């Protein structure tokens, strides 16, 4: 394999990811990191690919190299914490996130991962506190981060309507179908008609039979959206 442009690598990597070809994704991300080591995205993509390949130790090695090269990157630090968690090193992950929180108090990302850690450890009140702080810090233009926060907020019954407002804003601000699916899922119990409306928007992109990974939740659009559709 030769030395492609970074855009070409990204295109090939995304294509392999869509096909679910994990080994091909690992192969491509290794080459991307080799030829573009000064692009922090290359180390993050490699770390994710190796985690999906169920090689957490290699993923930790990759993200450690990314952190060495980009010690002030909040995104890289967040990835470091995620990989530590995948390796069962939750205490170390918490230290990384607390350092990131002190280093970049304006960023919602450390609070997002701290939310998940608190959830995992059964600290629901602490998780909610982190979640609300992250939502407070996330700019309205950061629709993907706000979408992830809205999905988590919907897990608290008393905050469901607030979560729906956040997700609706994300869906209206972005044409990305993931936002439409997230809102449709949140509305599925309280507003079936509204849920179907946003699900149909996603249908135009994904089509019948699609299975969509929305953060930590997989939506089977074929069974969920189209179950009453005989066309």
C-alpha cells in the first residue's frame, strides 16, 4: 500500500467501518497513523479500531502514543480514559478525566465520560450531576455531544422532557440521521406519531433493513420503524 492522501485514508476507513470489516479497518488505521502521525485523529481512529478488534492492550499502546504526541488534547485524553476503562483500569481512567477537567474546565467531554463511570459504579446522583454540568458546557453548535448527553439524560424519568427538548434541538439543527434516530427513540413512548416522523427522516438516508449504532445504543430500523409498513 502506498502513501495516500489523508482524505483518501479517511474515505477508505469509513467505508470499511460501514461494511463492518474490522480487520480492514485496523489495517487502514495502522497505515494512517504511520503516514500521518502528526494528525491526532489518526491515533484516535487506530485506538477505536483496535478496541473493536478486541485488542485492548494494543489500543492502549496506540492511544498512549497519541497522548505523548498531543498531551493537551482533550479529545485524546478522553479517548485515553475510554481505553483505560476497556482495559478494566477505571481508577486510572478517573484520574485522567479529573486531570482533563482541571486542565480544560470549559470542555464538556471529561464530564461526559465521568457520567458513564458514575453510572457504571451505581452512583446515579453523581452521574446526573456530571451530566447536567456537561450539558451546561456543551455549546449549542456541538449537536453531536449534546445528542449523546440528551440520550443519557433521557434515562432519568424526571428529566425525560428536558432530554426530549435537547434531542429535538439537535435533530432540527442537524440533518444527520443519527440525530433523528435519537429523538425518535426518546419519543417512542410518549409521542408515537412524533417518533415515527423523525424515524422516517432517518429512513430516507439509511433505508429499510438498516441497523444504526447511535452512540451506546443500537436501533434496528427494520423492526422498529417499519413494523407497521407493508409497502
